[in-house]
């Protein structure tokens, strides 16, 4: 049984995430993209309408239970995985916790030879630890600052957010 709880989750600010996204693209890029080592998982349900972080993957929380094993396989090469919902108070943290616990469970089931991998030339390559975060304030806080920024946000509908979405 996992000893990881909600209080163990780490949060990332909207500014840190935006800086990470912007720094991965050159100034000549018309479309900003996520850094290749980062994944953003949006677990909002029907409240996904009205915009999303550019490059994020939408997995409604209602589908998360059966999607987590697939997510773990798909994201195994990512160094940073960020989960969020509308406010990141319930669905986002819960999704991150489920992901971490399932990853821990699957990793424990594997036969581990050592903590580092050896390449063909005998040099040691440190095994990278994946960092899992929850976006502080969720998409609600994100869109307050970056909603109109088309480099960071896709499909943003100002009127949906203006009237208390």
C-alpha cells in the first residue's frame, strides 16, 4: 500500500509553468509548444469547454481510472507531468495522486537490477525521476493571466469565464 497522500503532492505556479513552456520555444516560433520532457494532463469534465493550455492532453476525470495505466506507459519518458482541473482542489490533485500511486505500484512489480542503467560503453546513466505536479489554482487561475495569450492557451472563450464559469 502506498504511503503517498494528498499532503505530499507538489504544486507548480502558473507563472513557472508558462515560463517553462515559453522557454522551450524560440522567438521565431509562431506556435509555442510544450517542452519535450513535459506533459500537462487536463482532467476537467464538461467544464473543459472555454479553453485549455496549449499542448495539454484532455482526459476527463470520469475516464481516468481506466486511462491511468495507459498514461503511465505513454508518459514514461517525460520528466515533468502536471495535472490540473478547473481549480485544482479536487479532481487535479486526486488524478495526480492516482497516477503516482499506480506508477509506484507498477514500478514495484518490475524486477529492478540497479538504480542506474548502464549503456553499451559501460558508462553509468542516472535513472531520471519523474516529477509530478498539480497546477496551483487550476485552469481558472491560468486563464485569468494567460487566457488571451494564444501562445499559451487554445480555444479560450472570454465570455464563458467573464460571467462566472
